[in-house]
């Protein structure tokens, strides 16, 4: 027997009786594979880093189980057949006690739990040396002036390349 840390991501839209049945089915599958549940956390609601389809959050459940290594593939395959479980992850346990990885998401004014922050459109890297040396050309009015401005910018870009 080997000790494994498992994590299940379950849907948040389920009513309490349905979620209890889902947890019982997971535990019965562990018993069917001749394993035992050593430790279990209470499910916690968290937002996903990226949405899965139109789902933005799920209930995370962690369990520490003891099971024969030869049966772990069958256990994983049986759990993946259950359409109500979004994800299953099974790792060999390091023996450390469970700790809360992240605090639960805060509710916003709409009542949904979300920790997503808006992305910025600013560039991450500094401007290149060539663009820093290029002179700023004022835009002139008129058709001929626009052609002259484009020509000046091309000359300035060529000077910047030639150094």
C-alpha cells in the first residue's frame, strides 16, 4: 500500500444532497479498489485560473488515501468516467499535513466569487534602443505634407539602423 494525495474539482451548482452523493460515490470507489481514506479536507470554493468552458469556479476537495499502486490506474479511469467531476489529480504523498494553498475567493458586488483582475495593455519590456534614438517628426497638414512626413520617418529609421 502506498499513500497518495488526491484532489478533485467538483461543480459548485450542485445542491447539498447531490454533492453528498457525489462524495459518497468517490469514497465507495476508493473502498471498491481496496483503499482507505486517511485524511480529508472540507470542500472549498475557488475560482479557476482559466475558465473551463463557461465554468469559472469549482469546489476543491483534497483527500489523502492509501491504495495499492497497481489499482491506482483503475481508480483514476473509473473517476474520469464520472461526468460530474471536472478534474482528478493523484500524486504520491510527501507526508506533509494539508495546508490551505489560497484563501477562498471574495464575493464581488454581483454576488459571484471572483479573484480575476483586469489585464493591462502596457508593454512588459523596455523600448528598444533604435526606437529611443528615432527623432519625433511632427505631422503636417495636407496631402504633400503627409508624404513628406513618411519620407522623413523612413530616412530616420535608416539612420538608426546604420548607427
